[in-house]
C-alpha cells in the first residue's frame, strides 16, 4: 500500500505520537506493533484501508525477537 496523497501522508506522520528521549532510555520506544496499529486505524478511519484494522495487523505484522543471539 502506498499513499499518493502527500497532504494525507504529512497529516498521519505529524499526528503520530513520537516517543520521547525518556521512552528510548527505558526501552518503551520500540513498539512496532503499536506503530502498525496506529497507521492501520488512522487509514481505516479515513476510508483508505477498507479491511478491519485488526485483521490487517494480524496479516501485516510478525513479531521478531531482537534479543536472539545475545
């Protein structure tokens, strides 16, 4: 999926709750599933994503253990 509406893309990016420096320090900034959920729900709310956001997340997101090999 790509967004060709530049204004929409800018609005979504500006509306996202970016993590603070403290979030990065505590490890709370790395929540990819929450990121996918934010954008899926936002795109669904404006009609750009027609499928159920939860179904989309289940298909589009796969958790990865970044601690493997440490």
